[in-house]
C-alpha cells in the first residue's frame, strides 16, 4: 500500500546519503556517548556517517569540514569546540550548497544563514537550574562555591557560567569564591580542584562545587576524598550531563545533583536533514533538548535507562 511504498522510498533515498560529522574529541563520557548514539541513529536511517575526531582543536575541525566539502557530502554536522571563528569555512560550505547542522554547542557568526539549525540544550538555563537547586538546598545558609568551567571559549562553558552566576546573584549569601577551566575532563577537574582545596584552608572554606560537566565533578570528588573530606556532605557536588558515573556517585552518597542532557543530538538533526532533502522543509533555528535535574532518589532508575542509550 501507500505506506510501505513511502517507507521504501524514504529508506532507499537516505541509503544514498552521506553525512560528515566533525566531532570535538572524546573529552567526556557524555561526548563518547554522543558519538556512539550518532552512529546508531545514522544506521537506523540507512545514512552513511563519516566521523572526524578533532582532538579538541578548532583547526582540525576546519580541516575536516574542508575535506567533507571536497568529498561532496550531503550534509555536514559540527559539534563546534569554540563559539567563534567559523565564518570563512561555513561560507565555503554554503558556496558548495552543503547544509550545516550544529550539534550540542552554539556558534556566533555574522550571518545565521551559514548554518541550517542546531540541536542543543539551553545552556544558560542549565546553569540556572543548577543554581536554583543550590539556593533551595542552602535555604538561606551561606555557601562558598568553587566553579569548574568547561573548555575556554566554548559556548556551553560561557552559557553555563552565565546562567549560574545570574541566578545566584540574587542571593548574596551564595558566593563563587574560585573559578577556573577544567577543560571538561576528569583529570583536569581533579587537578584544578586540588588547587582550590589547597588555597581554601584544605577545603574547609568550600561549601559546594559547581562543575560544568559530570566528568569534572567526578575528578573533583576524587580530589576531595584524597584531602580527607566527604564529597556530597562536607562539600556538595552539582554538575551537568547525567552520565552513568555521576548516578553511581549519587548512589554512593558522593554527588548531589546533575542536570541531564541527552546524548542523542544526531537523531533530531538527521530527521531535520531528511525532511529538508525530501521537500525543502526548513527546520527551526534551534531544536532544543530538555534539561531535567536529577537527585540521588532517581539515580538507580536513571542508571538503568542509560544502559539503552549508548553509554
Ligand atoms: O556537557 C560535556 C562535553 O558540548 C554539551 O561537552 C557538550 C558538553 C558536555 O564534553 O561533557
């Protein structure tokens, strides 16, 4: 019937499509999950996905994008490591008439027509959700917060910082006493936390850690334990991503809350691409994913759910 014919032609069509994905690297558990979900979402739709790992460097991303243009791919997906510096290469993609989709981070370009859409969370909101949790927890009690920022110049680091800062600004008893980048990695998160602990009376001046991702929070938890303090109680831990290891830390009483981010950024981008190729449907400029805060009560259930998600 009509339906089976449609399905047949849709899959026959996507089977001919090739998408080049310029991925940042594998700095975090969330990032690795995003890559593996992208592969399975492509496979589900019969799309050929070529992934280039940029090892955290924008110059490598620009090279990969140029190579995808030269290969004549049908679309380019980019997880942009930093927010600025994309205009020239995106102009080249536009001239080659290859649509560009952004995954999980934003960019600032002179002309928004240089990309078709982006799939991402509202990162300012994520920071605000984390701050609201802490404000509620403290219930008027003073709190010195140390912040572990994401990669310098990344939209998600700038926005998660802004959302948190703007929200705690209304509560003078909550202060950010130290802030530094931990580059979204576990090892850097641990290293920076060690220096914070040393500088703040062996950690006794610190009430909470706000980490821009779970991996840095896990590094910080390690540093806190090595300093002889109890993460989760002596120092509260709030972060973003909702990776399995943070739920395990919650179950061990060592982490307090995480704002979840789906690793399935590619699925909605593939759907937008297929609709565009089929009949020219223009997607909205932002396809926004949800930001839900999880606490230890739901850690076990979340952990189970993640098992089916490519983690
Ligand atoms: O939160 C972090 C990762 O850009 C949303 O990058 C992404 C962030 C994610 O390395 O773990």
